[in-house]
C-alpha cells in the first residue's frame, strides 16, 4: 500500500542552466509537512512541474530525474495552462471562493479544459495506483479529481484538502457548474478545510444543491459516506525557530538593525492578490503618518509583495495601483534619511524572510479573505524572545487560532490604524504574554500534527464506512431473512408507513398507498402464519380509510389508538388533552412566522410540519420551537419528538416502543421483524427482542441491525417474502 499526494504543482523548481536542467525542491510548508509521507517507501507526489510539455526525450529525462526524489510529473500544454490553470482555477474559482464574484468569468472553454485536465491527473494516478493505495488530493485546481478517481476505483481511499476558503452558498451557487463540482468532491472519503466556517458553508451548499443527506458533518450521497472536517494547517515551527540562529540570518538581522536603528518596523508580506487587502493596508499606514506626524522618521512599513499572476488584467491593475499609492505616500512624507514605505515587488530567500520576522516590531497581515495565512504563523514562530505584535485580519483562517493577535476588520481603515497605534505602544509585558500564548498554539498545531490528524481521520472514516456497509442488507442478508421467515410459523412484522412503505411527499395526504403496496400488504396478510402490524404517527381516521378493510393490526398516532384485526378502534386509556390549547398557541405563532409550515392536530398529539419550508430555516425554527416548549412539556408530562421535518408533541405514555413491546407480550411469535425510517421508530427497534430483525430505512445510523436505502428496497424485500412464504 502506498500514498499518492496529488497537487497542481510539484514541490520543485526546474530551471535551465548551462549544465542542463536543475531541480530544486521547493520547501514550502506543504512540502515539509508531507515530506514524511512522500519521501518514504514507494510513496509519490504527483503534479505539474511548472514547465510546458517538453519534447519526448526531455520529458523522459525529467520524469526519470524526478522519480529519484519520489516526484511524478503531469505535463500541461500551454493551452491547458491558459484555460485550466489561469482560466477556470484562477479566473473563476479563485475570485468566487475569495468573495470577488464581479471578477469571475464563466467561460465554457475554461470549464471544458478544467474537466479534461482533471481527467489527465486521474489517468496519471491510475498509471501508478494499485488497489489498496491512498490518494490525498490538494486544493481548488483539482476539485473534480476525487469523483473521477472514485468512478474507476470505487473502494480506493481518497482524502481531499481545500487550502482556500469555501464560500457561502449564496456565492458558490453563482458558478454554472456548481452541482458537478460538489458531486465530484463527494467522491472523497474525507474533505478537509481550515476552519469551521468553510466546513459549514460546504455542507450547506451540498444540502441545497444535491439530493444528499447531511447530518452535521457527515454527508451521505449515492449510498456513500463522506465526512467533512476541519484541520487548521500549521507550519514547521522548529524550522523557523532554528533559522533565527542561522549565521546568514544573523548577518541579515544585523544589517536590518543598522539600517532601521531609529525606526520601529511594521512588516507586511503577501503574494500579489486582490484578496490580500494590500491597498487598504497602505491607506491605514498613510492615515497613521498623517495623524501622527511625530512618527515621521520613527516608523517604517517594510512591504514585500511577491509577484504573481501579473499577466491577468486584475493583477496588473492592482500592481499599478499599489505602485501609485506607495509612490504617493513616499512622495508626500519621505525625508532625506527616511522612506516611509520600503516596498519590494519580488521574492526573497527564506534567510531574509526569517531576519525580517525576527526584526519586525509589528507584523501587519490584513487579507480581505484568506484560507489560513501561514505568514502570520511564521512570524509568531520566529519570535523566539516572545516580543513583537501581530495584527491580523479576522478574515484569515489563522485568526480563529491566533486569538491573542490584535484582530481587525481589514475594511475598517480606522480600526487597522488604531491597531497599529496600540501595537507600537504595547508594553513589552503584554507583547510577551500574547506572543507566548500564540507560540504555544503554533508549536502544538504544527504541520506534522496536521498531517497526522488528517491521516488518522481518513483511516477512521474508512472504518466507519465499512462498519456501515455490513449493515446494508446484501444478497446474503436477504437470503438469511428469507430462510428465517420460511422456517417460522408465527410471524409478526411491524411496519412504519411514511418513508418506509411510501416515499416522502410535500403534502402528507398525497402519500396514499398505491396499488402495488396494497397488493403486497394483501398478500402478506393473507398468509395465516403472518400478523402484519402498521405502526404509524398518522391519525387513525386516515389509517382507517386506507387500511381499515384489511386483515391487519393498526397502531395510529404512535399507539394512542389501536385496532387489532376484527376489532374496533380503541384509545389508550389514561391519556389527557387539556394541554393542547397552550401548546397550540405557540405552534400557531411559529406557523405565522414560517411560510410553508403547518400544524396537524391528532387526538392526543400536535405536530408542527416544516417539509415545505426553505431548507435550513425549518431546522432553525424547529430548534427554536423545542427550546420554547421545553418547560411547558416538562410541566405537563409531555414528550417532544423531532422527526423527519416534523416536531411532534404528545403524551409521554404514547411511544412506538411501548406499544410494540406490549403487542409482543400478547401475541405469540417465532419471527419478529420491524421496519421504520424515523426517529420515533428507534424506540421500536430498541424495544424488540434480541433475535428480532430490525431494519432502518434511508440511513445507516440507527439502533437497527440492518438498513435499506428507501421504500422501493423495502417493497422488494416484502415482495420476495410473499413469494417465499407461499412456497413454504
Ligand atoms: C494557500 C491559501 C493558506 C512568501 N513570500 C516569500 C515566501 N513566502 C512564503 C511564506 C509562506 C507562503 O509563502 C505563503 O503562505 P500562504 O499562507 O499565503 O500560502 P499560499 O500557498 O499562498 O496559499 C492560504 C495556504 O494555502 C496553506 O493552506 O494558508 O490561505 O491561499 O510560507 O513564507 N517565501 C520565500 N520568499 C518570499 O519572498 N522564500
């Protein structure tokens, strides 16, 4: 078994030198963290090496050389780089995921290329993957890859991690290919995000755009479970701590101290991007000098912008605007010996970066939106004497962990300016208290920890999936049920109605039994060895209309009413109704406030239905309703039952479990089977004797022994039993 890491770019730089091509491993955070994986055994990292498709000989040469360091190239043509990478990845997904929808382009040619390059990655995976391998896919350029791989290898283990933020449903839905994207992402077993906000945006988009079942962070789609989870990415903190002791870094530190001896340094480092808030940061710095002229000659902004995507129009414009603003500030305030903004549009070696982290009194990081932001963590890790102040945007994922930073809203120029004042004036003791707390976080949740917990969760998800699979009624399970059924002569079959025998309808009255169902029930109940018992939450009048003429037992309203075969309807003794008026008033209030919801009155219960209410709002109101009624129900001896798009309030004595158990005391049986889909059926499963066959419909999380996917599978099973039963 091996692990294959897949990302758009390989962690390597290939450059042409006089001696031919040279390969420099690029030790970014991800490469360091995953180093422990891809460099061991026959594990691999697969991705684009960053150059256009070379000729065959060159490509073989590159492939061989990369193989020596466990890397495996996927070559891209110039057209693919334009359409898949610069196009769909950076001009569609990037702006949408970073809340700049006006920058997004929805070009069919971009999408087509995105699909075909994702397929190219899939083909590359299958050239090296074997059954039992684990694939870990990274980031927004490869959102379709989990689904494409799953299609060809249904059992393979696939992890996915998104490094950028996931947008809210309102923004995500703008993408014309939104459903295809989610559907393919759900090919993964585990989808990881940096923050809980990303996770909840993702699950809410899935719930709204796909016919998937979501239960907290567990998503079931097309009978497969995908778990979504947060794993805030860390850095190699030891590396940054050690770097401060490196002689080259020490030289740089000394040089910086000499140059900026009389100044406090505010440091800013980003890649050129409109999501980074660079212009707003400059405005805040300008405001600082404008309103505090005494700081002239005393404070500098050291600003590194690393070149990126500057062939794209918006990036070129942004660069021009930064040039202009920096030029203006410097032109207005510079003196003979002092320049307020020390601006560099280029990358620096990590030894210089480390020296800057070590020297800067303040690190100013104010992105408009950022998945995590590793620079903030690198600054913290480099502050080995615990001094220094981090100003951090609340929009960066890192703000969720680095809560001892000065947290700001990057759009609020005044707030950023005030944070700079606070940072420059912060007493050393407070700096040290805050920095020490942040260093603890950065050191505990480092990159190795991140890889470890991700991988262990991935294995855990695989285990959960396989334990669930055991529960689905396979061919073998079906044969076992049939055999037990055939051997028995006193059979009891408890059947819930909605969601078990018929599908779910927006209007409950439309869910009446069709001919096929009536025929199945008729055949089952005509076998003298059988007692068929319908146990439903529905009103007895409705069940009487539908099944009154059949040779079956019926429990209505969860058992408040019962009709045994050949007898009349009877109500459960001792029930009272005096509570209804008070509760009804509350329910009416919720109906008035929630379009699409309605109240149903039964003899001994009241139900508030929200199956036609906007997704999400119904669940919110249901929680609110239960909180509102909590004390009333406790006082009056009532029970609140949250069901499938319904909250039911009823007498505590009424319970499917109690009635089923009582029934079994009265009726002799050598075969008991119970089927149900709802919360209320769980009571019934729990009340069954140990040897009973309990079957949950539509979900595998249940006290039942088995599950079936939907009412169609239920009917198929019952139909088979009618045939076997009559043969026996
Ligand atoms: C994605 C997400 C998320 C920067 N300038 C220089 C330089 N850097 C290094 C830093 C840091 C990295 O680049 C940038 O960190 P980011 O966190 O911004 O990461 P990205 O890869 O751009 O972005 C982001 C991240 O993925 C991880 O999941 O945090 O939100 O957008 O390590 O040190 N390195 C060198 N010279 C420079 O001038 N050598």
